[in-house]
C-alpha cells in the first residue's frame, strides 16, 4: 500500500496542520467486448447526509460541512471539515470528508493524502474497506486500473460480505480485457447480492446493481443487463429512472443499444410513473 501522508498547512493559523479524507465508491467505466469509458464511479464518492433546506440554528461544523457538500460548495465545506477535525482530531470522518471535497475539486494528490490519513485513524474494518475502495477509485479515474485493482482486492479481503467490491474488481478486469476473471468476480457478487440491503446506504441504493448492469453490458449479456437494471430501478426509482433515461439516449453509452428494447421500456415507464406518484419526479 502506498503511504505518502503529508501534513497540509491550514489557511487558518488557529487550525494548524490539517489534511483531508473520505468517500465512497464509483462510476462504471472500462472497456471490453464493448469499450467502457474510464471515470470515477458515480454516486459512491459521497458523504452520508440528511436533507436540510436551510442551516439549523445550532449547526455543528460536521453538519455544516455535510450541508455544504450537498450544495456542491466544496471549498466552503473544506473549511468546515477542518474545524471539525480540530474538535475531533483522532476521528477518520473529517479526513474522509475532506478527501471527498478535494476529489470533487480535482485535487487528487490532496485527496490521496487524506485518504491515507483516514486509513491511519479508522478502527472499523467496514469503513477501512470503503476508504481502500475509494483510493482504488482515484487510481481508476487516473487510468491506472492495475493499481486500482490492488486496492479493490484489499477492500474485498478485509470486508468480504459487501458485494460492491467484487463488482469493482469485475469492472477493472473488463478494462484490463480479462473477461473470464471479470465473469468470476461478477459471480461472486451475485452470491452476495442478498447483502445489498445491509451494506448499501440509503443514498447508494441500487448502485451495485447498476454497476453490474454496465459490466454485463460490456460482456454482451443482455439478459443480465435487464435483470440488474430492473433491480436498480426497484431499489431506487427516484435516482435511476433519470440515470437510465440519460444513458439510453447517449450514443456513447453501452446501454444505448437497448434504447428500443420493449421489455426494458415497459419497466422504465412503470418506474417513471412510480417516481412521479411518490416523489413528484418527472425528468
């Protein structure tokens, strides 16, 4: 494992040296029998947060940072999380959260330094695996799939019950054009899929299924693509109705070939109606 932890001088002299780190997991990318586009897996590099319309009267630095991230105000969120770290210097959350912000600002070196710091502080094997997978995401987005693969495998070894990690391993094998190994990793993920409800956070519902659908699309297994798209829609219609409509209309996306699929269109229409009725969502 790479270790290049460095302290980062805070712009506020009262804060002292601070660094950054957090996140979670990922956009499907890659290539294979059909090329997948490299990129950070969508939806995973997020901080669990609650919906807040306006700042509460007594907001902690942690809460403020989470709200600012939700509003995509990453530079302001960084300052809030730095203040949170002063209050809790031995906790991994603040460094994880800082890494999310730096990552979204395109500062990968800072994000990596802070993920490394979070690894030094984290005590839970489940959280450690998430940080390792996010370091893998940084390498994957930097077109270094072999390096990413090592971190994904380590995450899976530390916390083998989460089906997301073999999915990440599979999509990396696809990028490396190792299709048989990708299939084996997807088989592992399928054996663990009953664990999804336990390990997927509310904001990540359906993510592993959607990533599996993209992986199977690269392997030309359309029945599996339909199966896992349906699972993603069922798990999180509010999010994946919009996502799937966008992917089906994008000529560069693997799912574009299914835009005329009648079975998938009927399922999408059903969940589109569900989204409108229950979420007021119609985009």
